C-alpha cells in the first residue's frame, strides 16, 4: 500500500475511493473496504481510502471531552494495508475543511485533486458541513461529474450494527471481549518503555512503564488486563495495569504498566505493542503489599489458563 500525505490529480491512476475517519478499521469498515476493492476491480482502477488526521471531531468540537481515537495513524496504515487497500490518502482536517459544503468538497477535492472514477460509501455516510451530503445528493453529483457511486449496505452482527462509538463504549466499560469482537482483532496499545519507580520489581512483578505513542489513544477502563505483548519479533503473555496505583501511591497519577511473563530483557526506550485479551478485574486498593502480591499471582494464573491465541 502506498500512503500519500496530500494528493494531486494524476498521482493515482483511475482512483476508486471511499472516504471517512475509519477509526479502528473495524468489521463494519471492512465490509466497505471489500466493496471498494470489488468496485476498483470492476472499474479497472485502484482502490483508495481517503482519511483525515487529526480526527474531524478534534477540530469541529474542540471544547468537548475527547472521546479518544481507536487507532493511531501508524496503526490505521497497518490495518488498511493488511486488508488489501492499494492507496491511502491522508488529508489534514482543518477548520476550512470542516466548513466546506459537500458539493464543494466533491468538486474541489474528490474530482479536481483526486480525480475519482468511482466512490464507495457506507450505509450512513454523510459528507460536508453539517453532514448534509447524503446518498441522494451524492448520486446527483456523481451523475454531474461522471463517476460511479456505490452504496454498501449496513454490516451487522447478531447483536446489531458495528460502529466506532460502540467499540469506544465497550472499552470504557472494560468490556474487552465485546470490543475485540466488533473490531475483528485484539485492541492494541502501543508506546515506548520509560523509567518508572521500580515498585513492581520490589514485590516480584517487575513492570514496563508505557508512554503512549499517541496521547489521543483511547485507554480502556482502569483495571488489570490479560495481554499479549510484542517487542520486536518476540511475543509474551502478561498483565497490564491501568490506574492510579492506590495501594502504593497517593499521587492519583495515571499509570500504564505491563508485566511480561518469562521476559528479562532491558526494555527501556523500546517500542512495545500490548494486545488486550480480556479484563481480569477492576482497580482496587489492597490492605497490604502481601495481599497485592497474592492477587497478582492469581491474576497471572488466570492469564496462563486462557486458551492459545488464534493465528493472526
């Protein structure tokens, strides 16, 4: 997959595009991407995903409490490449972008800059200022500008449709299993290992303190999680703690700490990806360090008893 930061007409031959935030690149997005690949093949063109950075909500609603992004830009690039997309166009989302009427966006961006030969949209797709551009209005523009328009029906599981909002809500409730099922893969948290207070080492559970690769990344509810950690080409199971460490600290500062099983390499400065398997328990304050140690041993046994992860 070729990633373009910006685009000019002619950069991509016969582009067949879809456009959106694609936050999480979840199972609902995948149905649109499959339709995109099919449309590109039929139109003898190249599949193109057009997305934005930063997330449009960060610009359109700067005062709201940030919902958190499900996928950082590097994660999004990797996920889209894995799904067979040929080109990714990353456009900066600005206040000017947010104020463009849908017909102006189609004319100035999709037609003049990208040169689309086809456009694929999802069931609830809206485009332009106030989300005014819907399926019917886009069809009129497709007829005027002579590009094909394809509408992909909603993708739904037995429990209903899939959306980034549902996935965020599941993570914020600590329901990792539901979030992973809607995503179609294990939710990742990526960052770099930084020095900590080494309190975990003193109780027999040394931890790697993680600094997020992107501070906008959504963290799940505080608690302890079963994880698979990837460092370079090595993968280990382990425990992830997200919280304020009330048993050993009164600072209230959020901590993201991972304990990797059977792993004794120096991790400082290294990038680590933590894939969430399940939530083991919520955050709590223990009466003593010994009680905390006993609980951590139980947590470790629960992780080790989980079935093997399926092949990716």
